[in-house]
C-alpha cells in the first residue's frame, strides 16, 4: 500500500516535469509518450511488486530501455530516482536487484549520441547527474556500497561515481569532501581486483583535477606508492591505458603544487619515473600509440617538476633548482637526449617534448649547463656533441614545432650563461677555404669541448649561402640561434661583428661583415616573398620577423653594430622600405620600425649622414613620424596572442589520445588554431614582447629629444652677426637687435603653424596622409605634433578608465538596489507575519478576558463532561468484568474436574487447596475492580 501511494505521488509530480522538460529537450511530446508510459509501468512493477523475480525482470527491462532512449532517460530521472535509491537502502539482501538498480543508474547517466537534432540540446544524462548529485546523502549511500562483498555491486558503483564526476565534477568533489572517510574508501579500491582497481584509478583521476584539498588527502593516504606499484606491474611505458591513467593522476597531484613535489621526491624519489623513460637504443618500430602516450605522460611529469610551484609562490625557484639537481643526478639527461635527439624514428611530438624538457633541465643551472655541453650522442664511430646534434635538428627538420623545441634548448642554454655564449660565439668562424680557423680567445670552462668547436661552422655556412634562391629557411633558423648567442652579451656581439666574409662576387676580392650578409639575406627573403605572392606559392611568414629579431637584439646596447649597419646607405633605405611598404605584414613593418629606432637610440656616430639625427630625419621625410609611431601600435596588436608558456600544449587524457593524428599532425593542428604562425607565437614570447615595449618607450623619448635640439652641436654664425669694418658699435647693436626681432617673428610663425597642424591632427584622429606636401617640414613641428598626439591618447585612456569606473559603480549600485528591494520584501513579509501574530494574540486575550469575567461566551459544562466520561468508563469496566467472569467460570470447571480426578486417585483435595484463598494479590485486584466500578 505504501509503495503504491509513493509511486503515484512521484508519477503525478513528474507529469508536469515531463510535459515541459520533454518538450524543451526533444521538441515533440507525442513521439516520446509511449516510452514514458513504459518507464512508468516498469517503475510501478518495481515499486509495488511482491514477486522478486517479477521485480528483477522489470528492472532488467527498465535498464535496457534507459540505455537506448534519451526520452526514457529523462522520464527515469523525473520519476525513478527515489524508487531505485530506496532499493539501494532497503533491499541490500537482494543482490541481483541492487545490481540492476546500479546498472540502470549508470545507463541514465551515460550520454546517448544521436545524429538527429541540434547539438545544443539538453543532455538528459547531464540533467540526471545534477539531480543525483544534489543530495550529499546519495553520494554517501553510493560510497557505502563499495564495502559490499558482491563484485558487480562494487564495479557498477565505481562506474556510477565516475559518470557523476564526468558530468558534475565540482559538485561531487564538494560532496565527497563532506563525507567522513569518503576519499579513504575510494583509495581502498586501488587494492581491489584489477577491473575495479582500474575504474577506481580513473575515478581518482577525475576527482583530483583542480581540487587541492582532495589532492592533499589522497597524497596523505599514500597514493604515490600505489601509483608506481601499478605502473611497475603493468610494465612501465610498455603498459596499457592503466599506465596512462596513473601518470595522469600523478600529474594532477604535482601540477603547481610544490609541497606534493617535495613529498614525492622525499618518499619515492625519481627512480620510478626514470624507469618509465628508459627505452632500448635502436627500437625503431617499437613506438606504438599507447607507448607514445605513456612516454608523453612521463615527460609531462618531468616538465611539471622542472616548472616548480605556481608562478609568484615563495620558494618556487628553490624547489625548481632542487628538482633540476635531483633529476640530473639520476642521469635523466641521457634518456631525454635518446628520446629527443637520437630517436629520429620516434613520433615528432615525443621528440619535441623531450627537447623542451632538456631546455628546462639546464635553464639557469650551472651544473646541468656544463653537463649538456659535455654530452656526446650517437654510437661509435658516429659520435658528436649533443649541442651540435641539436643544431643539426634546427637546420634540417621539416616540422616547425621541432625547430621551435630545438631552438628552445639553445635559448635556455644561453640565458644568463655568458661563458656558454662566448664559447658558441668563438666557434663561428669562416669556412677553411675562406680563411684559417681561429682558436677561442677565452678560457672555456667546458674543458674537452675544444675538439668539436669546428663543427659549429655549419651555422656560418647557413648564414652565408650565396644562392639567391637558396635555403632561406636555414638562414632564418640559424639567425634565431645567433640571436640567443649575442643576447645581452657585448663580448659575443663584438666577436661575431668582427667576422669578415667574402662578398657574393668573390672575383672582386672584397669582404663584408656578417651583419651585412644578414641584411642581404633579409632582402633576399623579401624578394622571394614577392615572387611567391605573384606565383601563388606557399611561403613561411616567419622568416623575415626572425631575422629582424636578430638585428634588434644585436643592435641594442651595441653602437659598433649600429655603425656597421649604417656603413652602407642601402641598408638604411631598405629597412625604411620594410617599415613603410604595405606589401609586408604588420609584424614585419613594426619590427623594421624598431630596428630604425635602435639605430637612433644606440647611435654614437658623429659622422654626417650616419648619426642619429640623419636616421631620424630620414624617417621623418620618407615615412612620417605619425606613420612611424603607428607602426609600434600595429606591432603590439600583431603580437597580442596567447602566451605559449601558458598553453602551448593541451593536457593528455583519454579523449585527446584516441587518434595518432593528435601526435603526427601537430604542426597543421597548431597552425589552424590561430591566425599567427606557431613559430612566431613561440619565438616571440612574453619576455621579448615586454622587451619591445620598453624599447619603444625609449625610442619615442629619444626621437623627441633629437628634434628638440639643433641638428649639430656647433652652429655656424650667420654673416649678419659679424661686425663690419668701420661700423660703429651703436649701429652694430641696432643691426643685431633687428636680426633678433626677425628671428623671433619667424619662430612665432613656426609656433602658429605647429598649432594649426596639431588641430588638424586632432580632427583627423591621428590618421596619416600620403601627400608629402602636407607633412611638417621642420623637426620641431613634428615633435610638437607628437607631444599633442600623446596628450590626446592619455586623455582618451583617462576617459576609458573613467567609463570603466562608471560602469563598475553602476553595477554595484544595481546590486545594492536589488539587495534593498529584497530586504524590503523580506521586511514586508515579516511585518505581515507579525501583524497576524498580534491579531491572534489580541483575539486570545479577549477570549481569556471574557471567560474570566463570565461573559456571554458559552463556558464548557464540566459536570456533563465528567458524567459522560464516567458512563464511558462504566461501559468499559462492565465489558471487562463480563470477560473476567467467563474466564473464572472456565477455571472453576477445570478445578472441579481436577478435584474429582484427585479424589478418585485418593488425594486429599481440601489439603491441597488450603492457603490458596489467602493470596493477597487477588483481594487487592478485586478491591481495585470494585473501586473502579464504584467510580
């Protein structure tokens, strides 16, 4: 009876839900009504059935229907959850029914893919997950099922919890934290049978994502030992997807968590991690898809350890250095070099990640830098230095991402490593047929590396290709390496600057500096780009930006390099052409503008035509200051892309590892995700972008300073200022006064023209004009215009800031207004409740007062009530007395029969009955009965 009532109430309340929700989700109520009625019928049989086999059969049919129909999923979610949850609570002894209930829950929470309908439909599985996870009691009930002896009950429970985590992660994380020993129960599942262990592992992987509190509890429960124990049992990198799940769980625990990293290092050490990375040398065809995923997971672990804790956290660098040292002591560099450099048959994504780990391992770590410089790769007799092999990858790889990863190794090797930079710079010498090789002039700390210095002549060979249609790609990549070598190192800049090469026409017998050859390569790349545009051929859009980046880094703080670049007027004209022409991208134009600015900012020449004023004047005449400064804005916008160090790779998971195309076609995938080429987004990192921003501010200030002073420090006096022969002092003074007045008038005219130009600039909104006749002809006028433009921009930024503050204040005011309305509504409700209570109280007080004063209100008749109660009591007593008399009569009959029988047997019946009538309990009871009857 109770089950029927409960089910009908649930079904009745679910009717309205299905009419609204079903129509919203599926759009057609009639099509789904048949399946809804089936669900209702099965639930009725489960809820009200008395035959166990019939209930189990209904459960099986319900599970099959829910697993196949989205409408049935929605109907079950609206009507069936309370019924099946009650089975999990009350019918634990019926194991088969509990299994069916859990399996039905899993089917209700599993999305059903369909080709019909829009992708924006509400998923019934997601709705059901929210319904089931709303109550913490439901989660606690499921966790209690994990202690059941039946294997399938535990298995389906783990699957159900995993499905809940997939759809309602945050809510389930919060619920499990509130349940005592909830995570401990899940950890115990790792020691269960293999199938349940694997499901529990996947469940913990979901559960520990971005949940610091859960991560702490899991680590406290000894998860590191269990993870590596499972990995060892599965065969390290040769294992299956279980190894991948273990590594994903491990990475969740140590990602941006310095304390967990330290605990891992102190408890387990890094030996188990190194064991995963071990591969056999020459295993060319042994990189299956799953092994690749497993190795990527292990490399991701290494990368997380080398990153240390979260950015900005105190002690991050100390933890990072400790991890670098500990990993290096385990000879991880050998395994990384084998994966990233020697295993050219390995998948490209694996090589790229190994190279990145090498860079992070040596970054700002003197011991590891020295170790990398000493490393040899290959087998006898084909042994070569590791850095040389990495540089060969840069020049020869056809995958842009591999070039970026190998270039990252050189970047990390050269960062804050002046000795290493000087070493590499000393190896850049002409080919033997262009001159004798020079010995390094510094005492290199790398000891035995002198034997391979000659091999780095390949860098120079790539830079000096005389073929106009030659390999511009190799030149670009070599330029990127050279930019790392000369960055922030004056000794390396001057050393490379002194290298002389034969010109492109050796018959002339002349030489030219490397810097001139780089500019020549830049011009060749530009002309090649024009030909490709005409022939509709594909091009690499990063060649010119990378070479311009080298020029910028080289020219900064190096007046010798600036003077060398400006030795030929052709170079200056070509850079101006790059900055002004619309044929080139905004990035190329902006970088060319920065090169011109560096030629002004770091120009120490006093030679006419090559000094800072000459460069600034050329910019003013051929580009225009307004257009020139706009190039910086264009460059800033073109480089405004997501930082590669924040997400240059998506995290590995089961979903991202379904297809090998995720690993083989990374270059195409990355290129299509963003308009900017992946090489540009990687090489032009946040550090270089910030460097450009600071350099831009210095260039603007320096150009304004140049135009605010005279062209030359020593100006020639006009002839009008010289005193003529025979001219008296009075006339000479009058003539000087007249000359000064004339100059003042001219200056006033110039100021008036500046004001008019500034007003015109403000009206046009800073736009540029191609008519050179409308450009200001004087440097001081241009400075005034630029100052006004900057003031205008400052005012615009202030207005934007005020508008932002206004919108925030308005939003806050709206929130306060809504809060006031809510409080007013609450106050009104309280007031109404208080008034009703007051009225009730007043009415009761009036009644009491009336009763006390004997008013007209009828007073209850107490005597009548007593008489009625006495009458009812007498009736009850009379009925009880009659029953008692019947019982006594029956007992008397039994006594008489027994007395007769005893007398026949010769017993004295009177002696046996003597004393029975003296029992005090019986008279008392009789007296009580008499008293009750009298009452």
